[in-house]
């Protein structure tokens, strides 16, 4: 049946447009109840449970279905209900959109009242229908609503109706479910007799007016990891001078949570402050004690020069909450029999959350998930509810699950819908596959990767041509051949965005059949590839470039060490080794040319774990060794990416997916320039070229590691490289590579960006056809946003995995003393780097229950004076390394000063040595 509405609408130009909206009502939708003789099995589609579960409800002892209203569904399911609880029944209810249950909106009735009436009509229809067709079953439909008026009207109309809380409390067999009930609102859960702490959030209408008039600024709230009383708001818009607003103090933060979209009011310039150098953790136990917060805020306010001040503001309202389920641990109340406890999230940027639970004893020492429901004005912390128990803290499986959830890494097994688009095995290359494809199986192609690599994206070849020039090829797995646009496999790959590499686990972007088999360019098997082939002279100057889909057969899968051994061995002169030597010579020339153009050679300490073959615990930890072959592969991957970027931008000037690296703002370099100056060195930062040249000149014969430290510090000054659509941006430049244009082409097994680039390149050379989304710059821009987010989260997850395994290593290692270098100085701490382990940590000089030392911080040098001893950036110190397990939630590597000697501050060397001695007097055996 068709119903339609017609109305007139005025256009911006002043014209009038007639709009007709059609509403199709179906009369063939069954009720879904198997007990129904009229329509139980007559219609296709998912049915309700064959026998509605006996929920052991004291309110409803008879068999029943639940019909939650829209607000209950939104509030409870979005608040992270655990799958499998009673709320999941809602997903199996039939939609009440049939001819029998449709209602029109009445005169003067708002949309919400119309929806409430519709749900009551549906509930009434269900009950009457089931009475007619299943009279003996005693089945009933119960309306679940938290709306008082809706419930009253339902009861008046003879419909069984209860609030969410009433129904859940009636489930006597499952009393723990009440813990998972989301609070209804901030006001209903305010602390009894609590005084008002925060100012009221302005309504959205006032916020929008203020943003439009310029009174308020809209941006993303980003809490500090190091200081719970400080945050920044990144302003949405193009004004560079208003890019970042500093927020300091508990009341100015005003209940905003990390990643919320907020409105801020800029304070008068006289109230602007500088970013704090104090490291502050929220260690309070009293959930509503703000006096201590206000005392600690005084530590943030110190005299600084005018140029250090930053635009400062306060949060006046929330435009959009971006809450998610949070992993962490329960901090059990000291009050016996109390049901109210504090939850401490694993992410230090998230405030503690007040929850009510009857399972506190069972949840102690466990990792759990909690969702935020609201944040009343008179509560120091937000309200929330328990969602899920993940397992014991410290267990590998539990901690891995936590870091994946915390960094929003999709890691569920691939669904059957996704797997259905994989090729059937056994798979082989067909004649159809060979269309628009060159046969390059005769070439001496090989791959060079880290040991144990199974997802081999790239392979290389180099041979001399008859004209004396060299032919060099980069051959990349043709993943886009197997993942076609728009299907479930493509959608899942796009959602995941990237493969995530943890210390002992790999979360694949694509199913293993592709990542480790059919797409992996393993040796001695035929594989489909996308090849970028150059003709070069012996000076590495490109004479010709061509791109082609191809078939290759790799002659060797080598590790970096194996490839290096071949290049260095005078006894080896086979085709593979000759090819590698040619590639290595050209790579050196290419790298020299890049550096001369201003490409940066930065440094970031990477560590590698050696695992016990049985326990899989880390038994050794060392920095990764880089060889010439690492650089060789990198150079040709960079060259291929640049060549492909030029080609796809030539063909698709508005729709090319590119990657850029913005130049850092000058203020980012302040710490680097000051640190170098403290060692009588000058670093110029006006261009990438001047920075690169300065770093090359920054050498000290007495301090060879100084240059590495400067490059590590320079890396911290950089901006994040991002994907973007060429039609949505004018700045294509890649600052770090000193390249005017760049993209990612060389890793399609582990990066979805490369799959899009492969599709663009295939269309550009006529090897494949296009599709609408590929040339829609807005959709490409949305893809880029997701890829940037996924890439950033993958990096954070990898770092968290390294941190956890580092803790496991030092847990078995005991106490260790090592040489370290200062990377940063803070007002109450120094941040040091231990070269041997590539490990970074903080040495604090103020501890609870200990006399406070005399500290004098100088931001200009920068330096920290402690009881007469002055610490500068890059100073060499000796530290004691231990695993601090006193806080199960945030176990961490703790570092204490051993040298230089400062009475009352450091651990004397003889004490540190004694700490290495076992109780029986024998030296504890340490791994070297």
C-alpha cells in the first residue's frame, strides 16, 4: 500500500518547489513468533526465539517478548551492553512498520510523542495478535520504557510496561545484570548533598550562536597524558593562529573527556598561561575532593616569559560526546559493603569513573570494561556502569585484548561474508588473469625482508640492458586483483585500514589466505604483481619509467642479513647476488641525492625482543641493527612511491590519494635548538635542508652519541604524515623526504591506502576499469580520514605492546643499572634514554612521604638544578631500572638516579649493587 505526502518548500533563490514523499506500507510482514499459526513460518526472514527464554522475572513469570522503546535501545546498546544479555532480544524483534501498526503524526504532536504512540500501538497489536493465533501459549509482549508518561499511557491502554531498571531487577537469577544498566541522566545520579563543582554547560543552541558570532570556538578536546589538570583544544577551522587553545585547572576543564567536541571561551590575554612542565597523576582516593586538585593547580602557575604564554580558555559546553567503552581496573572502596567504587581507566587521559557494582570483590585485580553514562555538576568524576570482565591483570592474553580495545583496533575474526569473497583453493593463474599483464617470470627477482616475514609485499630486480643501461624493477603484490571494490572483503579491509604488528601477534588487514599465501611474493611460486620498472644509467638517473601488471616468480626470499652477506661475500657471484649489488650501488647514489635535496635522516630507537621458545616470554632486549640492505630496500620503495604519485596525479588531478608531511611550526623546534645550544651547537630550522645540514654538522669528537640524540629529538619535533585527496588540498609537499609529491604504493597487503593507489594506477594505464567512488573526492577524503586514524592507533598499539613486553623482560631481569642520556628536563623530573635497550623512562625527584628537594627549573637553557647539581639535556647519567608493580593498573618501568651522587636523592652505587644480590649472598644471574 502506498501513502504519500505533498508539501511546498521555498528555495534560497526565492522559488517554490513541490515535494512529494511516498511511504510504502507492507502487508506481508509476519509477526516472527513461531507459535503463531497465521504467520509463524509463512514469511522469510529472522524469527523470534522458538521458545521465549524464561527470564526468571518476578514481575513477568509467564513467557514473554520484550519490546524496548527507541530511547532504551539507544541508551543501553550504545552504552556497550555485553552481547548475549537480555537486551540482545531487541535485535530479534520484528520491525513494527507494517500496515497494521503504521500511524500518522497527529496535529500538534511532536516526533517523540508520535514514536512513543507508535511503539504502544505495536505492543498492543502484538498482544492482540498473539491472543488470536496462539491462545494456548500465554505469550505476551512487554513494553520496556524509561519515559514515565509513555509507561503510564501504556498501562492505561492495558499494555504490560516496566522501566528498564524495574525489569532488570526482577531477573532474580541474574542479579549481576543490574551492574550493567546505564544511568539515565546526570541529574538523577548526582552525589547526595554534593556541592556544585562545575559550571553548567550551555545549551547547544547558545553554543551554536556563540560559535557563529565568534564568542566561542569549536574544537576537539585532547587531555594530557602527563598532567590530569591540563588539556588542549584543537580548533576546527583554517586560522593557524587559533589552532590550539590551552585549558588548565579542573573547573576550566569542566567535565570534558578526551576526544569530545567542545565549545571553549577564550580567556583575556592577562589570564593566559604557559604549558606546564609538571608531571601530575590523579592519585586521589576521595571521589569528590577537589581541594587537593586546586592546591595542585598552583604548581602549574609559575612565572614565565611573555613568549611562552599560549592562548588559554575554558570549556563552556559540549557539542558532541565521543565516549567509548573504557578498559581499566576497579579501585575498590575502603568502605565495607559499599556498592559505589571508582574505576581507573588504563588510558591516563580518561578521568576515573564512579560505578555501582555488587561484584567488587570478584572484579578486584581484573581488567574490566566500563562505559560512561553522564557527569553531574556536583561530582568530581563521571558516572558509569560495568560492562565486561576481560581477565586477570598482567596475563598476556588479557593485556593484549586491552591494548587492542583501547586503541580501537578491529581484531575480530573475519566474518563468513568477508571470507566468501576469497578465491577457492587450489588457486592458479588463468588465461583471464594474464590479460593486460606482462609475464616477467624470467627475471631474477628476489625479496628482502625482516626474519620471519610471511606477508611479503615487495620484490626487486636489477639487470644490465644491451645498451649498457640498467633496468630496475620494484614488484608489488597485486592485492587489488583479489579485493574488488565494494564487496564485503573490500569494506572490511577499508575499515581495518592497516595491519597491526604487535610483539607476538599480527592483526591482519586482509585474511591470511591472501596476506601469507596468494598475495605474498614468496620464492619459487608464480604470483601476480604490479610492477614499476625504470631504465637508469649507472648514476641512478631515471631515463624511462613504465608501470605494468605482471606475473613474477621470485628466485629467493632473503632476510636483510642474508642479502647483506651475499653483497659482502667475494665468493658469491650468482645472478641474485649480482642483482643485489647493482641495487645497493644505485641505492647509495639515490640516498645521497635525496639528502642533498634536503631529505632528513632522523633517528628513533627501535627494539627487538628475543622470546623463549616455550614460554614466549622475552628473554633478551636489544636495539634493532640496521644494515645497508635496509637502506637499499627503503630507497627503491621511496622511488616507486614517488613515481606512482606523479603518475596518478597526472591522470587524476582531483582524485589522487597522496601522502604529505607538513612542515612543523617553528615553535616545535624550540626544545631541539635549546638542547643543541646547551652543547655549544647551532641547529638551523628555517628549511628542511638547513635542518639536515645542521644535524650533519652537529658532531662532538668527545661525545659520538650526541648526533644520534639530536636526531631522536628532531624526530619528536615532527608533524604526523597524513593521507589526503589531491582535490581537497593544495599543499602536497613531504617535508621529511623533501619530495614535492608522495604516496603509498608498496605495501598493499598491510595498508588499504596502497590498494586505492593500485586501483588508480591500474585505471591510469588501462589495466582495470574505474568505479564511481574512485573518482569521488569527498568519499576519498573520508577514506583518508579513517586511514589516518587507523594508522595512528596502530602506532600507539604497537608502542603499548613494546611497553608491556619490556615490563615482562624487566620483571624476570630484576634490578639493573645502566648508562642513560637525558632527553628532556621537567620541573620535577628528567626523561632519559637508555641506548642499550632503546628504552625511555622518567626519573622523578619528588616522592610521596619524602622530604621535597630544592628544585630550580630553567626553561630557557633548559636545565634542572637539584640540591646544587644541574642537569642539562643530553647529560650522561646512570639509572637503576626496576619494574614497579605497586599499581597493578599502571605497572611501569621505574627509574631512579644512581649517578651523579646527590645526597637524599639517588641510590648509591653500592646499594644498587646490593639490590642485584640474592638473599643467599650470591649474585643474581642477569641476561646480557
